[in-house]
C-alpha cells in the first residue's frame, strides 16, 4: 500500500516556478558542440549556477542504446533528450544539450517543451570540410568508406537552424569568446540564478 501524495504548500508561486534553462547546441559531428558545452558548463558552475551537460554521445550509449540511426530512430533519440532536458529545466537547472539533432522538426518539438525565454538554440556552424579534417573519432573517414551508412552530413541530411538565438562559427572564433556570448544571452534573459 502506497501513501497518498502530499501536495506542496500553496502560496509563493514564484519560489515554485522553475528557474532553469535549456541551451540546445546543434551542429555537425566535429563542429565543436561538446567543446563549447563543456567550456560553458565550467564558466556557469564557477558563477554558482546549477548546470549539467547532456551529451548526445553519452545518451546514445545509455538511455538510447536501443536506437539505431535511421531518421525515425534519430527523431526518437531527440525526443528522449528533449524530455530529459525538460526534467532538468523543471528542477531549476541549466541543462546544456550537445547533440547533432539534424532535423528542424525534432528541435522544434524539443523547443515546444520549454517556455520561450528559457530555450536557447545555438548553431555550432562549421564547414563540412573543416569537420572532416578534424574528424576526432574517425567517423567521417569511415562514412566516406561506406562503413557508416546514414551518417549526418554525408549520407543523411543536416538541416541548419532557421533562427537560432546564437550562431557560433567554431572554425574561425575562440571558444572563450563564444562562451562569453552564450553567457551574455543567458544573462540578458535573466536565466543565471546561482544555487541557493
């Protein structure tokens, strides 16, 4: 027998309102999404914010280990990431999602889960040739050899955002400068709430 749920006390709605945010970083493999996410996490943590990076690769090995890379499975992957990001947001955290998330429709569904001022889409823009030259995991080499079917940017589409809140050109700008721009967006929206 389970005990009945006890509702939270009424009143002081402002204290009960989530004060988190979702920063959704999208871009090709090798564009610098994870580098940007980890650098931003460090700066926000130092400023006393509750922050967590939700990395697409780590999610793929855990929560989404049952999914492949067809477009429907990619959509389901992004749906799950969006739902987890919403839970972090509701807990008052700044969650930084670092995931290729190649389709606009999937990112729009994730955006719809979060109140408008609290969702910040960041396009980590980088030419395909630069991403291929970086190729930190050797994925482009394998895709070009036909060993990775349905690889984003090679044999599967990537739809760049139409109107992201921030565009980061990782081929020509410094990580520190782009993190400062991202923090500025969060600050101007009143989303930097230190813990406690």
